[in-house]
């Protein structure tokens, strides 16, 4: 609460989206093992702070919704609604009496539980046992199902009043269609209403199982303690089965442009397509190439051309988000409604030029220096490290992935960068989504 | 917490609560002052070979007068647009080439610039910061373009964000007379009329070593940092700083209510009481008690708002409380949220008032008081995981004027807060006289938005509705 008055960052959006896709650094010793009932564990010992960060991920995201759009989201939220032995209130007290911070969440690929706790015996083991019960034996009480269904409907309405969220939803629908990535992870009003407790329990029992789980542990523990922690967390889980592979992503056969009216001063624009899956072999080259185009913050081409030269936007970025199936390449920005077409034209032109000519040697060198030189920064906290370990474990990347990444980046040349970008982003049909901007004339006169 | 529901609009920055830890791990900061008045504060953290370097200026929107609101923040943008030695944008390019990242932030109370970079490159950061402390170009062309960027920023963060818009209006209504009322990003009309001369005046008035604090956290030796600071900032001349107007605010005389109409589908309620901060309070124990009170209401899922208003009665879909005691002026103690399906803003207001009323009656158990303190202590340990937030806290304490000692005093003070203290401050400060209530009235999102009357909701009188 002391920091609530931090408000105006020069660049905020975009940077956030990048974090998830930035691989990190050499250095820390990543240990790996599998628990007795089949959960994979990645662990880094870090004794500087008397605390432990843990993330447990399951292939239990919206891509597993099946006939019940929104069920992964609801099941994840319901985990905090109590266990077979504790009410939601008792569960919250059990964590907070020990000063632990525990949360659950879900996205398209994953559902997860994460916590941090002080590492002394008195706090940690009690917290871990409660988290284990919560993951394995949640109660899903009827009153909580009703309340959280209402909350999910409210979230849907919240999405409907946000042009940025509307654009995201339209983008994923246009790119992925009927593929499991295509629908809104919140579901629809009807699908939420139709979910029964039995459906939720079935979803939980299928996906929140040990062989569908990955653990990332970073903190003030030795290997024996970490093994004990992994055991405590996973032992109550059913062994189960890993989630099956997802179906292939459909290919677009022509460019698609989606325009949706919205009474905002700015138009929210997304341009992109399905790109590559996690584990893509040319990922370092693609990462460097995108860094030059729009991933490198203040020094990227898009930032320079659209903001620094023309003042058309506050934030603009591009990223590739590799997922279990090919995730999207996205360029995103917001601009005053009456400037949207102009900005879209400039961005498309920049993208085509970049596809055609690739990065210059000096741009590539700068990007590589930024990425490799910035490595220590990306892993300078336990919570950062836990995030990377979690990603590596979930997508089955090797334990030396972090350690090798700087070298792989350093080896990228202009030819490889251009080829990887062409392969992953290429000339295949694209989706452009433009939402809102209708209030530009009244709400946002500019200074032109 | 549900995916896209930002509960208290601008308020919810879910960073760990700062604060108390056991007395044996004191948070040590080396403190120096250059001959020209610039402060240098260093915190060693040798976990990784990196450093966070921040230069803080004691100038923000509370220093701005009518007509130039937002000028501190526009100047912050211009600080990246070139000096005698650097082209526009080159500052960030140089930092990026060295593997670093840089940015800046402005608040009501301060403007700060930072780099996160390899510890070996600290000298580079200080050299560049020293250069732009006095050598800014402020070219008219760059200004015109950057002003458009800031206007886009305002649209993105406020105009098109109904809850931000509501909270902005709430603040303006809660502080009718002092500069505390205006938003850091500035009012739209002021931004439109701002000139390069306004920005230049601001720069020459406030950017001087004796109005600045360098904060460095990371893998460094404090003496070396001091030597680098002397090398790069040592020859800067101190400047006579203008006297600051005392930003005094007229006494609240009764509850203020307003409605904000905006293109939206969900209603939203924000209630805020004018309360003191660490710098304006007569007795800091009041601030410690208010912070614990905030924790009782919203210090986690077991806290009262989540337990009683979100889960128990189910009146709120999401709700929370917020209080930031490190400030140069009085602050707002805020509660608010979004009503659940089939519930109204009126019901939510009643439910939130009932939570406050229970505290005023002293209905506080020893258990929950201990839980709040435990979580504040644990949050302090967790926070040490981030060098950036260590630097933030050091810089804020120094720049608002309470100094580093205030942190130890705070940790000690939190430990001693009793149920009676919480009850006392609830009665003293969370009164209807000090309260402003803002309601976001959603006008739907179909059509082009003409119905929004330019996004400006009427302020419904500043009446004397007392209890």
C-alpha cells in the first residue's frame, strides 16, 4: 500500500506482455526430478532471502474447456473456495495466519497455483499441506459455484466495456476459429449458466492430477527439503494422465480485417497471426528479430517509427507468444480513432519492409547486446526465476535451457534472424482487428 | 481474483505491503550528501551483478498551478528527447545497448528516472543522468510530437478507462481548493494548451542537484557510488529553489457526492476519506493505525471486505481498500468496488459503510489484528526479493521528506498498534465530514458515445449530507 501512488510510467503496456516470453539466464543451477506419482519438478536453491516461491502448473487452461467454455477459469477460481475439510474463510485464514501469499489462475494452456511463504519450518510446512489439500481435494460448494459464476459473468461484462479486451477476443477468434484457443476463456453467459457442479468436479479430477502437473520451486531450501516440499504438495493428487495433445491450428486462407465500433476516444488495434509453438528450434533467432521490430521497447523500429517520429501512440509493441500449439504473433497499439487507418498503414508497411529486408547488422548487434547483457536483470529475483522454471517445466524444455539461451542469441546472424522471422511470421494471411475510436472527435481533440 | 476485474481502478497496484520485520534485520542504507546538496543513498544487495539506479526530483503535480497541470509529467517525457550531447531517444538506446532498461515515473509528489543495468555500467548511467539534469535541449518539434504522445497516454489511461475517470473526478471533488486535486497526467485542456516555454520554465526551476536524490541498490560498494556521484554530479551548481506554496486545503464541511457518466456496462463505487500522510500527521501513530485498519479491511482473502462483502453477503463482485501514507500532502483512504450481479451501488455503499462502522465500534479481534501484522511482516521479507522496490521505498521516503528513519519507526509503530488505536483513528478520520463518494453511471457502449456528454459527468453538488 505504500506504493499505490506510483502512477505514470512512460511506457507501461507492451512491456508486460513481453515478460512472459523473455527467456532468462545462465548461472543458476537448475535441478530436476520427478515425484513418486509423476509430477515433474524444477528447483533452484537460493538462500539470500528466508522465503520460498512455488508455482504448480497443470495443462488445465481454457484449451481444455471442451463443451463447457469458461470451465477452466471457473474451476481455477473455485480452488480457493475451500477444501473438503475447510471453508473458504478457514482456508484464507490458514494461509494468512502464516503470512503466506497464495493465488490461483488460468490462461489458455495452463491452470496454476502459486504461493510464496517464509521458509522457516513453522510456516512453510503448514502452508504446503494446506495448498496440497486445496489442489487435490477442493470442495466446490454450491454457494461458491453460484457466487463465482456471477463473478465470471461480471468479468464478461467488464470485458464488454473494454475496447482492448474486445479486440483481444476478436483477434483470437479470427486467428484460431474453432480451435481450442479460439474462444474467450471466460466463456459466454449461457455456457457459464449451463455448468453443473458435476462438470466442474469432472474437469478438476481429469486435469488437476500429478502426471499433468509441473512444479517450479525457488528459494531458501536444500535439495532434501525441496524434495520433501514437492512430495507434500503432490502426494494427495491422483496420479491421473497427462492431458492429450491439442488439435492442429487451422491455417487462414486470406487476410481478415475485423472492425468493431466502440465509444472510446482511441482505437485499439491488433495485427497478427498464429506463429510458433514453445520449443520452436529457431526461437533465439525469432526472438532477436522480433526484438528489433517491436519487442525491444524504446529502441524498436515500431516504437521509433510510430511514436518517436510521428507521435501517434503512447504504447506500441510486438511479440510472439509460443504456446503448446503455435501461439500468436501480435503487433498491438492504441491511437486516437481518426488516426487509426493512418497508423495501421504505417505499421503494415513497416512489417512488410522488415519481412522483406530483415534487420540491419547494427540493429541486430544492438538487440543481441541488449538481450544477452540484460540476462542477469531478468533473473535477479526469486519470483522471476520461478516464472521461468515454471514455463520450462510446463513446456518440457531442458533444464539447461536458461543457461544456453545467451549463447544461442549471441550466435544469431542477420540471415538466420530474417529466415526465422519469415518462417514464423511470414507472408501467410494476417488478421487485423480495429476496435473503437468513435468518440475521438468529442473526447480527444489533438494538437495537429 | 477474476481475470479482468480491476477493482479500485487506479488504486490497485498489488505490490506487497511494505513494512515491519523483526528488529534483528534492520534495513541498512548508506547516506551521503554532496556539497551542492544532492543526496546519495545506497543499499547493498549482492545477489546478482546488477544495479538499480534512480534519480528522484522533488517535483510533481502537487507543485503545479492552474493552467499547467501535467507539466511535470510532460517534462519527464522530454527528458528522453535529447541534450546537447544526445539525440532524441539516444539515452534509451545507449542503455539498451548495454543490456539495460530504463524508464521514468511521475506522481503527485515526485518525478523519478531509473535504469536497471549491469553493476559495471553504473558510471554510464550517472554520466547520462548528470547530462540531462542541466543540458536538456527542449526542441519545439520534439515537444509538439511528444505532447501528442502524452495525449494518447491520457486517452489510454483515463478517458477510455471509466474507473480511472471516476477516481480522477473523485480526487478533484475531495480536494476542492489545492493542487492535490489535479491528476498527475494533467487535465486535457491544460495539456492542449501547454507550451514549450511552460516546460522549460519548469525544468529550470526544479531540476537542480539540491532538489535531487540519487538512489542506488545493487551489487555495489557505497564508497564507490559516492565517488562516481561526485565525479558526475559534483560540479553541478545548487540553485535557489522557489518557495513551495503550502498546498493547504479548505476544511471539509460535509460529505461530497458525485456521479460520473461514461460509456461503460458496469457500475462502480469509490468512497474516499481525506486522511493525513506521514508528512502531514501530527502524531505518526495515527498513520500506523490507519495502515493496520487498511489491512483489516483488505489485507488478503481473510480480511473483512473479501470475507464479508465479496464472499459472505456476496454484494460485491470485487472490492478493496487502499491507503498510501508516503506522500507530501494529505492522502485519500479509499474503499470501493463493483456490485455483484443483482446488487446495486447503493447496497454496496451500505455494505462498505457497515464494515467501517464495525471498526468505529471497536469490533476487532486479537486474532485478526495479529494476522494483519504477520502479513505486513511477511510482505517485508518478500519485498526484499525485488531491488527495484527497495529503491522505490528509499526514494519515496527521502523525497516526501520523512527520511529513512521513518521506515524503522514505521515497523516499530505497526507492531504496537492496538485494537483501541484502530478504533480511535476510525472514529477520528473515517467520518462523513471527510468523505467523498463517487459513482460511475454506466451509459452503455453501443453507438458512438454522444450520450456521454463528452465524458464529463455532472458533479452533484457538494452538499451537507451528514449521516
